[in-house]
C-alpha cells in the first residue's frame, strides 16, 4: 500500500469513526461510541503511516537524484 492510499484509508476510517460516535451518542450506545473512537484512532494511525511512507520515499528520491549528479 502506498502512502497516498494509506492516507485515503485513514481519512475514510476517521470519517466513519466520527459518524459512529455521533450515532452512538444520539441513540445512547456506549458500544457504538467506543467502536467509533477506535476506528477514528485507526484512521489517525493510517494517515501517519502514509505520511511516513511519503516522507521516506521523498528522502530516497532526493538521495538518488543527488547521487546521479556529476561531481
């Protein structure tokens, strides 16, 4: 999975998690609120993973480009 797809999945999980929390609050379901909180945290983690993957790829690309330059 690329960094961008991790980030997209993270955004989706955050949105669904927030929705579950809202619905759980509206209907008085602590279980649904807890599930929503867990899913939102999963989304946060996925986004952070995507950010790290993208930063690593950028660093590798810059290093490779620097090595290809004539001295």
